[in-house]
C-alpha cells in the first residue's frame, strides 16, 4: 500500500471525541513508522533487526495491518519512542497539534556528514569540539565497560588536547592521546561494531562557535551497511546546553 493511500485512510477515519482516550490508529502507526525509518535511512530489514521482529512484521505495520502489541512496542522503541507509544490508550491530539509537533521535529533535524572513526585527524577534530553525543543503538550491557573506556578517553583527550591544538602543544603528547582513542575504537571493530564520527555545528545565543562531535556505534549484524553510511540525522534539540550539560553524553539518541 502506498503512503498516500494510508494517508487517505487516516483522513477518512471519524474524528475522535474530545477528551476520550483511544489507541493510536494503525494507519497513524504506519505513517510514523515509514517516516521514522526514512529519516534514519534504514531499510525495512534494518528496522526489523533493531526491533528484533521479522521483516514481514515491519511490512505489515507499514501496510497499516494489525500486528501484536509486543511487536509494535519493539518497533516503537527501535525508532526512539517509549514502549506503549503505538499501543497505549491516551487522549488523542488534534490534527493541528500533531502537525505542529511534526513540523517542529522535522525542522530541528539536521543532516550530519560522518565517516568511519579511524584517523588521528578525526581525534583532533573531536577534541576541539565543545561536547560529544554518543549513539549506541542495540549495544547491550556487555558493551558498557568498552563504552566507559571510550568516553573516558574522549573526555580526557578533549580536556587535554583541546587547548594544545589551538596553542600548539607537544606533538608526541597529542599522538599518544590519538592512539589511545583509536585503540578504544578498534576494540569495537574487533567485536563487529561500526564506529562513525562527524561534527555538527550548533551555534547558540552567546555560543556562536558551539560544535558537537556525533559518534555512532552500530552492530554490523543489525546494519551491515553502516560503514558505507555517509550521513545521519541529528535532532538539534538534543544539543542544547544547560545546567550540568555533560561534556560526553551517552543517553541521547540521534536519528541514524
């Protein structure tokens, strides 16, 4: 079923009664799923892998066909939503509210160029940024120790190398830090994880030179073509600094 056909079905549904809680219609779930997958440049197979559901389940959802609530929860989570976003009963938003939220979300998405993380120059570029956004889709708790090691080296390199890059500093010292960061990255590659890196400019009032390093870690078994990815979508709202804004953030999720 084409997207415009699903939109027509959605538009033809009776308007929900004001203040009456309902489950999101499957037509809306289909549109949100298609859009979420498209923004991430994922194939249907990739979404199925991330959600741990079958390819046929993803295809049924995108055709606005009924599937088990457990499968909808898995797909919602893979797309960055909370479990229950597609299945829980709630007060529906008006079409105007939904449209406004969609415009706001899309308006804050920015395409960021990325490459595999493997050179000293990339480490120096990351060290010169003001913050890190670390994306780790589907990396379970058995990777936590490696994640901690990588973030510690990134943070240390940023604190020590940042001023040295601007002011010159000791090239031997810089090479040492670069080697340590790349060694931590190499550990992920040895375990079948693709590590991509890019830098996003995010100027803010009073912070015109604010930049953020975007680092994405993706299991090859989930996305075999991740190493060929040249851009990812990032929600600019995730990069807003505030009280206690971390130098390294591992909880935020860009649209990959």
